[in-house]
């Protein structure tokens, strides 16, 4: 049995994007009651305080994870409690 040390083509090139993953839009959002329940229960989760604080911030702002992670100080108005999402 001979083995070639070089491959002339990538076999993954034959796999189309639709075969790898599909995206189904979701329109489900937490209700105000559900948010209150999660916020209350979050205090009882055994985790680091910074993770708990981050989760609380997500729930209170309802932004996408990337919007919060990529936010810069200039987008936060601390005096008026406003986060501007560009």
C-alpha cells in the first residue's frame, strides 16, 4: 500500500454549506416575568461573582453577546445609564 505525501485537493470542498449547518431564525424572547425569575435565581447559582454580574447585565440590557463584548467605553453613558449600540 502506497501513501502519497501530498494531497492534490481538499475533500471538504465537495461539502456544501447547507450540509454543515442550518440557521432557523428564532423570535422567542423572555417575558418580564421570566427575566425576574432568572434574576432572582441567578443569586443562588454557584459561580464566580463576575460571571453572575455579566449574566445580570445581559438580562438587563437584552443585547447580543457580541454587542456587549465589543462595546467600548465611549458607547457607555454612565450618567444617564445609556449603552449606545452602533
